[in-house]
């Protein structure tokens, strides 16, 4: 799984608390959409899709959750639990988010605005798309 990357977000440490900063060079795309997941019930999962063109950076702002990534050939599970670490999810990568801790908040920075046509929501379709 070559294109998945865990990015360290620059932070300024201070006795009053830390400040994390995401600017131009921190991630490899221009941010066009920001959204977050919160109050995810115990046992629930999110995601279960891939994007044809959109890349995303996932950050656990609070608490923890796991991201299951599948490139069509290999599956990998990554725990996110630090607000200064972001998981870069490239295009054509199936993702599912699960095991949310109580109070977890997942921030998503996306390379594009919402476009339903960019989503592949059926895993069988994703596998077919990857094989062409």
C-alpha cells in the first residue's frame, strides 16, 4: 500500500497548550472542503466508500478511531489517536472508519467539494473499477 501516508502536522508547544498548524506545504492538495464526524455511536462505522478523484486527510482531533484502508489488493488498519497526526487517503482507496472512542472527533480535509459522482459506494464496483 504505497500511497497511504501518515503526516505529522507541525505544532507549537506551549505551557498554555499546543497549537497545530496546517498550511500550504503540510498536505499535498488545496483544501476545498472541511467536515467532521462526531457522536458516532458505539459499534457504528463510517465511510465504506472510495473516491475516484478526491484525496482526504483524516485527523483524530479528540479521542481515537481506526481506519481500514483497502487498495483492492491489500488491506491495512491504522489507529488515529493524536491530533497532530493526519492520515493521507489518496484517490481510489476504499476506507471504513470504526472503533470510535467516546467523544472522538474525526476532522476531514478534502481536496474537492462534495460530488456524488466521485463516490464508489459498492465494494464490488470498487474492485471492478480497480481491475480496469
